[in-house]
């Protein structure tokens, strides 16, 4: 996003950037995907693997994308082209991903809005198994909720980086964190929460063993790949968001420390989300329900769990308010990435780019609003194919074409140290491409039933 006077907007400071990037990372994936993945892949084992992968892998990918944005002062589509025109496709792919995600994300945000409203006016109706199917089968209701959620998202974009995005994050992020802590404190102190917490948090190494009790490298590999996939989804990697937000980052901010803090906030919310969901779900429906993933967990199973929980309607209101804040902050970052790309590449004024993006979302959201199958397929293409491909190409470009020294120079601007640079160089050049390629191939083969995952 370029102002009329040629100057690019900036965050007011490092904390504003951290809040904005953390708000982008903390989304619906933290609330339904992380708990289900942890419950499926060994509870505490999955959490430990996830945290380890973030510190030795995820933080360096975040540093890379933020550094590209701050060095070029451009969004993804223009940033990579400015570094090397032959690799402009990386930027285009990084812009295509949020452009495809934004319409169906607004649809899901509309679902959250409808459930929050339902719990406020008619709590009992939300627990009916048929409610979600009936709601999503109503085009008028689904599209109406989508429109309201999208309007709230684009209102923040119209206001700009400081007044809109930064201003909203200063309100929504503290509320989101407070609700997360509050609801988690309530659920973990229930009399029947102990078994679910143990299942969720205590590492169960038997899940890494074969039926005969011997260690299984295959099961360990599945856990690592699942944690890696969740990390991409959760940290807003390979979506152009961190490049765009990094382009608004002042030179005085420390990229390394900021990346670390963003990841810590995101992981904190994800782990607490599991503490909110797993104990009551485990008590209500056992291990099978605790391992449920996707829309079925959030919009079908959890309402039944809340109905059986003492004070469940109040918990449900708090939970769906938390989900709404998470969805809204993430949707704002996704929309900003698309708008900034239009401004940078096509030289649109911000209001014009925002209006064009809003019209596109209004049209592109219709198929996802009317068909869960279409939404699911779009989600698979963006998250399991395009995002890993974009991340893989980014690592190859930085590691072998643009050279890792480019990132080192940006990180160490104004004398900031980058003591882990040798490790960073090895990971970006060798380890990251191998792991990302493995994730990509595994998920695609599993999707088509060629392997079990």
C-alpha cells in the first residue's frame, strides 16, 4: 500500500507489528485444527514436536518472509519481482493463496457469527444436530451472515493500516487473549476435566509404537508431518501476509525477536484452545469425539458438548466470541494482503483496491456458501498444495538464488545480531525444502487415497 505522497504506511512500532502479525496467525485453525491434531497424534508428544519445529524451523521461515517485505517495502506479488523478475511467480502464488482463501474464510466467519447470535438469543437451538445442516442449506441465511462478516472485515481495511488494522488489533487481540484464558480456566477446572487434560497434555509414547510394542518410525514421521502442516497453517506462512505486514515494519524493529514473540503468542492460544475443547469433548464423547476435526467439531459436536456442560450456554457465548475475534483478525490480514498487492502492482488507490477486493469476495464467496464440497476442495488446494509449493519455492529462491545473506543483512540492520545465521542458512537451503516437499507429496497422496495418513 503506497500513499499518495509516495511514502509507505508503517506500524507505529514493533509491538504494533507483533500484535498485527499475531492476530493474523491466531485464527480458526488454532481453535479446531490444532486440538484435533494434538488429540490424534499423541497429545503432549504432538505439542512437544510442534514447539520444537517452530523453534528450529518455523521461526526462520517467518524471519525470511518478514525480511523480504521490509527490505523491498512491497507486498508479495511485487517484492519477489523486484528481487528477481524470473522468480516473480513466487509472489504471484503468494498472492493467489490469500485471494482464494478470503472468500471461503468469510463464509466460515459468517457461520461463527450466526452461532454467536444464536447462543445469545436461543441457546437451545444450537445443540440440535440438524441445525448446522439446515443453516448451511439456507442460501439467504448463509449469504447474509457472510456479507455481515465480510463488511466488518473490509471496514477495517478501508480505514487503513494504522487506524483500521492496527487500531482493531489493539482492541481485538487483548479481548481474544482474555477470552482464551478465561474460557480455558473454566473448562479445566470442571470436575470431569482431569481425564481429558491427561489425554491432551501428557505425552503418550505408546502412540509411537507398533501393536507389538516396538517403536514405529512411520508413526513418528506422521506426527512430525502433521505438526509441520499445522505450523504452516497456523503461522500464516506462504500466504503473502508476513511479506505484506513486514513491508510496513519500521527499520528499528527487531525481526528475529518479533518472529519469536508472534510464534509464542500463536502457540499459547493454540494450546489453550485445546484445553478449552478436549476436556469437555473427551468427557462427553470419549477419544473419538476429542479427535474430531474440521467444521464437524466446531459447529456440530461442540454445541452438543456445551449443552451438556453446566453453564454451557455462557461458555458457548464466550467461545464463539473468541472464535469470531480470531476469524475477524485473520480475515483482515488476508484481505490486506490482496489489497496491498493491487496497490503495489497495479498502482490502485487504497479505497479503489479495497472496493474491488470486496466486490470480488461478494461474488467468489457464493460457491463456498452454497456448497460445503466446493469449500472443502478449495481449502485443500490452497492449504495442502499451493501453500507448500509457495514455501518450497521461497526457500529455494532465498537459499540458492537470492542467497541467505540477503536476509541476514536485513535482520542485522542497525546492528541487531543474528547469531543463528549458520543454522538459518542450513535450514533454508537443505532441511526446509526436504521437509516441505515431503509434506506436499504426503498430503496429496493421502487425499487421493494412495497412502494412509
